[in-house]
C-alpha cells in the first residue's frame, strides 16, 4: 500500500503541474485520484488488520508469587547520590 500511496501522490503532483501549465485554478482533485486514495486506504487497513499476530497473555502471577514485597519495590534506579569525585 505504500507503493500505491506513492503512485497516487505522483499522480496528484502531475495533475497540479498540468493545471499550472494550462493556467487553470486547482479546485479539487480528479475522481481517479480520489478513488485511488480510497482504495489505498482500504487496502492498507486490510493489510494491517490482516497481519495482526496471535498474542499470548502475560501470566505474571506465577512469576510474582515467588518474589517478596522487598524485591518488588526496588525504588528509583535513576537517582544517584554522591556523584562528585572524591579528592
């Protein structure tokens, strides 16, 4: 769908350049470009939704049951104290 979107973009640019060459105002894109955009949207959505993976549920109860409360709360690990070098 990315290649089709690039093709529609090139078609729209060529249409705008044609209108500039003919000195006509741009009011709206032609029906062909609108239909191509709609087709790319539908195909892209179908591709993304069709390629979704089979997710496995996360079972944390067995892993967390083996740990104590003290090991679960490690505190913020990004805080550093005494960062100045000793002289």
